C-alpha cells in the first residue's frame, strides 16, 4: 500500500473527527460556553438595545476567542496521555501534515460551530443587520487562525500538568491581531464602509498561519514530548 | 482460544549488511548522560533483548531507535545508511509498540486497529476481523475500549503485529499485562517475524525462548545510581 | 574564517572567566555614561515649552522602551543560536535576558504613565505604543513562565526558544495591528515627541541615555548570565573550585 504525503493529513483529520463525535458532550462545551457567557453581557451591563449594539461585535469576538482558548489545549493532551503522540512522532509522513489534519479537525469541531452559532448571539446582542455577513466571514477565517496559533501553544505545553492556564498566557498576545481585524471587519460594515480590506488582512493572517503554524507546532511537539 | 492459522507471506531474502547498526550512540539530558557508547548491530532473523535495571535507559534507547528522540552523539544506520538520510524508508519499515498501547478509549477495538493499520505503510492483506480473532478478541470488535481491560488493550495493540510487514519491530515491555497464553502467542509471532527475515528489538525482563536471541545489558552510566 | 572563536564563545567557563576580567570596567563606563546623561537631562537641558519639566521623564522612558524591544530580539536571537548550534551558553543568555527585558518594559510602562498624568491628565491611554509595550510585557512573561514550568532544563530552553521566535515573528504584526486599531478609533492627536524633531539640546542627553542604557543592559545581562552559569554548571570542577577554593 503506497502512501503519499497527503494521507497523513486526512487520516488524522478523520480520526480526530471521529473522536470528537464520540465525545460529543465534551466537544460541544466550547459552543455552549460561547452562548451562555454571552448572556452574561446584558446581565452585567445593560439590556438596553442601543448600547448592546455598540459593543456586540467586540463581545461576540471576545467570547469566540475565549471559547477557542478553552478548547485548544485538548488538541494534543489526550494523545500525549495514551501514547498516541509517540506514534504521531514516528509516522513516516512529514509531521506538519498530520498536525494540520488535527488542527483542521479542531476548527471543524470548534471554530465552525461557533461561526454558525454567532448569528444567534447577534440577535441576542442587537447586532445591526449589516454586521451579520461580515461577522460570519471574519469568524470563519479568524477562528481558523486561532486554532492554528493555539496549536503552537498547545504543542509547547503538552507535557506540562496544568498546562492549560499557561497556554492561555502564551497564546493571548498572539491572538490580538486576529481580534483587531476581526472586529474591524464587522465595525466597518456597520459604519457603512467597505469591510473587505480588514477581511483581506485577516485572510493574510490565515495564510501565514497555515504555512507556519503546523511547522512550529511540529517542532514544538518533538521537543516537548522528549520528556 | 488457539490463534487462527495466519497466511504466510513470501519469505524475504536474507541480506548482507546489518539491518540495523548503532554506533557510539549517546543521549544526555540536563547535562547528565543517560546513555553512553551504545554500539549494537542487528541482522535479519535476530532478536535483541535489552536488559537493565529500572531507570537504566531501556525505554530511552528504544525511543532513540524510533527517532522519537534525537541522540546527543552517534548514529543509527538502517541497511547501511544513516537514518536521518533515509527517514521515510526507515520509519515505514518499523513498527513500534511502546509502554502504553496507544489505544483510544472512546473507539472500538476494530476502529482502533483500523486506524493503526491506516497509518502503517507495510501491511499484509489480513483483515482486521481476522487480526482481532488472532489475538482472541473476536467478540469484542464492536465494544468501545473503555470497557476493556488493560490486558485487552495490549492485545489490540499486539494485533498490529499480525498485519504488519515491517522488518523492524521495536517493542517496549510487550509482555506487560498479558497472561501465559498471550505470552506464548506473542513469542510465536516474534519467531514467525524472525523466520521471515525481520528483526526485533525489545525490552523485557522475561526469559524468552526464541532462536538467535542476544541480550544487551544497559548499566547505569558512571557516577549515577542505578 | 576560523569558527574556533565562535565555539569558544559557547563555552560557559570561557565566558565566565572573560567577563570576570572585563565586567568591572564595563560597569564603570556604563555608570559614568548613565550618571552624566541623567544629570545632563534632568538638570541641565532646557525645559520644554509646553510640558515644562515633566517631559524630563523621557530620559528614562525612551531608552527603557528601546531596550525593552531590543532586549526581546536579543533574547530571541540567543534562543535561535541555541537551537541551531545547540549552544548551552546561548540558552543561558536567553533565560537571563527575559527578566531584564520584562523589567525594562515595566519601567517603560510606569514612566509612560507618570508622564501621562501631567501631560494628558490620565495615567493610562490605550494608544498604539503603550498598548504594544503592554503586549510586549505579556510576551516576556510568557517566555519566562514557560521556562519555569519545565523541570528539564533542556526542554525548558528549547521550548522557550521556540516561543521567543514565534513572538519575534508576531511583534511587527502586533505593533502594526495595534497601531492601525488605534488610528481607527481615535485620530492621533496625542503623539510622543519623536526624537528627530526635538531640539538638539534636548536630543543629545537622550542619545547619551540611550547609549548608557544599552551598556547597563549589557552589564545586567552579563551578571545574570554569570549566575545562571554558576547554577547550571555547579557540578563541574571549575565551579566547585570557585565556590569552595579551600575545601578538603
């Protein structure tokens, strides 16, 4: 049976999707967190529609970022604990490809559901109508960036106990450009400006992340799982 | 239940250069030497049993052989070529079963094995069902692994041995958690692999009854308590 | 070109012994330049037309900001050298550079806040440079925290090096993003006095202070690296000789 480089990607992608499906409850928690915490905003601030509308874009983005942050440390942790990570390290295929497969699975089970659930939150937080499409586009691209960058942090902390909190510390500064351009996309649209430029920059961040993060995460995995 | 008869694959010719050669391998961690001056060679049909007290670096040596770890010095040669130069050939010709059987608890035995086989390059045409039969798990293929015992997890991992055509088998404490019947099954599989031109490196305290068995003893490096 | 000096440079013992010889002189020069710069800037340079005497804090704030950013790059380069050439000394320099850089970033933030109060009436402003400096502090803290989390020194150094390099790639992106974000939300009416447009009488002491801070950074880095060397090499004969010369 011959194997090309691609099979590393789809094999691990399918496996991680199957694993997430088997633990549906756990896999759904970022999404549930996202929706539930967003109800804290009106409770904590104001139910006033006009005031919520001003902060809706930013709050939805912050919530999506936090939900992704919560879930990203499980990317390699499970495999580390049961010895699958060792098998990952010695696949004949180049390591960044299976890693990218795992990251894709993570986005499909976290970022994509968040993106699809965001209109619901837009309604709850009185997001102006012109903001919905930009929100969907920016969240789709942006959460992919978050999964990719988060994977590097997860790889760096995989062998640490209580690595989750440290992971957040490491990764939040790297998330800042994504949230800046993500919310800008929505604000531009709401203000009636052309929202494609900030979205394009988000796309550029995504392109750079896809190219670099699997390499960085693979390198980090080799180093940190050596203990 | 006695193992089912496995179809034999074509016998691989014995080759001249050693399948695996390790020269002056050393590994240090945090400025202390874990392994030093490791020299060994392995031909087809040979089995190397690595012995040593706990903490003497048996698992580390195996992980160095699988390239999961990078040595501080020395080289590993596969069929005469440095492993870093022929990475794909070396890794696709290798099967590694570590301390932990790498079994995902939420997947069934059949799914776990299918996934392990999909990642392997050199496999024979034995079906997964037959492989699970071979390790005595025929009724358990649909059961999620969290419902199976540790011994059964190890059997799922060992089922890989039935399907693998990789020449080099690296096994870390493969006899852990399996019963006497399992021990004789495993020895039979190892002997079969050796007869067909493969080679095995394993760590174990067990007394094995295999042909061409050589032992390699690891002592703790000088200046360190064993 | 002989690489011998480069590999000798990687020897902790050589570094320790050479720095023992040169450090006192370097420290003296650094102190002299810093003191003269401080006196010149704080006392002698003319007061600013608009801000009066409160602008004088730039003589600490600006050099600290420069060094904070330069220090991160020094840390990242040390990490890269360690990863590529597997040089232990380089990892020690990287580990030492982190707290020094973090402290300088903190000083820059605090002096910026002190400057902000009389100038704009508020201690904190979310402007591009201050926000970027805050994010830089977080990046430093991340590198430090990651290294301390690992028990194995090898893993700690390598992980820290990777993180430092990831941060280096991100710093320009983060700075540009924050800059863009700030101009998006507030037209830039408040700008730090950029150096070239300063009057020469105010600019020269600033230059002196910047040079002095660089020298101070070098002294601090060398001192910190020396103690790191002693700690990590404590089992070797030459360190034991240093610590207990008359033992046995």
